[in-house]
C-alpha cells in the first residue's frame, strides 16, 4: 500500500499534477474571496470607516503592536530551533533571529513565502557556511513548527467552539467538531510516532531527522504562543460590541490566515480579509474593517519596512567590509612586490643615468 502511494506521488510529481492542482486551488480561493469582498463591501461608507480609524485609541494600537512584536519575537525561535535540530550550533541567536524576522516579514508581504523566505535566509546563513541544502532543511523544520502550531490551535479552538469555524466554512457544527478531534488525534499520533524512535524524511543529503517527541512538543508550544499573540493583537483591534470571546476570534483568525497562505497571495490580501468579514459578520462592517486595516499596518507593513531597512544596512556594511578587505589585500600585494620589478627599477634610477 505504501509503495503504491509513493508511486502515485512520484507520477504526479513527474507530470506536475500537484503543481497544477495547487495553482487551480489558489486561483479558486482568490476568485471566491474577491467575489465575497465585492458583495460584502458594496455600499461601504468611507466616512464611517475613517471615523472608526480616527476613534481608535492610541493605547489600543500600542497594545496590539506589543502583541505583534511578541509574536515576531516568538517567531525568531522557529529558525533557532531548526538550526539546532540540524546541528548548526555555530549560528548564534542574533543571526537566527535576524534571518527569521526578515524572511517571514518579507515572505508574508511578497507572497510565495517558501521561496522568498528561503532566498532571504540563504543570503544571511551563507555567511555562516550553511549550504543551500542546510537552508532548505531550516525552511522545512520552521514550516513544520508553523503547521504544528496551527494544527494545535485549530484543533483545540474548533473542538471547544465549533461555531466559530462554522461561520466560515458553513459546515454543520458537529462536523467541524469531528474534524477538530481528527486533527488533534493526528497531532497526538505524530508526537507518539516521533517519540518512539528517531524518524527521518528525505533521501541522501536532503535527509532530515525529525525532532524527537519532547522537542516536537516544544515546537507545538512555540507555534501556539506565536499564533496566540497574533490572534490577541487582532482581538484587541476588533470592535468592543458585540462582545465576542477570544477563542472565537482566534479560530477565525487562524482559519483566515491559513486560507490566505493557501492562496499564495501577498499577505493573504483579499482572502484573509474576506474570511475575517464572513467569520465576524456580527460586527459593524466599517469598524471591523478599520481594525483589520490597523492589523495589516502593524503585522505586515511595519515589519516589512523594518526588514527592508535592516537588510539594506546589512548589505551596505558587508559591501564596505569587502572593499576594506580588498584594499588591505591590495596593499599587502604591493608591499610584497620584489625590488627588481619594473616599477621599482624606474623609481631607483640615479640622476646621472
């Protein structure tokens, strides 16, 4: 059975069926989201939207910003964990934090985060003698942490409050709870699987040893904390009335984030927004949209600007250092030239000659 499954996957890869299917799914998600946004934003009162933005208290924005900062701080441990898991202990935390922050903030905004984040990571980690294969392993393990955290948050949240997921997927409440329990069961099964003995995926130099059971639990905790802070930032920015519990907002937020991720649109633009508007239909439209716009500024725009500035400064410093090293080598080379060289001979000619 396993060999048959592997053969089917190999055939689909050869024919690029999985790639084509992924493109079709992305187009379908984006198209559906655009239609929903068009329907839900018809008749939007821009004056009310501006008023909602203006009436948002500064302390509310600052508190949400602190939650976003805490989320990005937690996110830096994705890379640190992955580096330690593949045995690259020579990379210090400051480099892992820099690579993790810049790769995710740029990948979130540009889209196709697996590729764009990998490029940013390679540019940084190559200076620490990491190969492209090493960087690919870091991306894989960091992504695994992300998905384990999402599975845990969604599984626990939907099992506790399935109505939140039902507001987006329009499926029966019992079916959402059953799906959540299946997710949790799969998560427990995975932890038990890697706990039993060392597990490896991939072939040859691409082989990755999966984190052990205790380390997998640490992965899940890191993912939960990261998503928890981000969901809390969104919860702070949504309107106060009517009152909706944090778990509901968290489930809808994570679901909307995953839909945006699946669409591969930059920042989940359109898809995330449509899912949030559908899931939190009970809020005033203009007030909810104001909170979502502020969240985009805090979670996407500000980190993106900071990342571009930091990467630009890094490239400038690296370039200046390279020039200084090249100049020093040139001086050493000039000093090492023999006295009998043509330049030296001309300089030593006597006035008589």
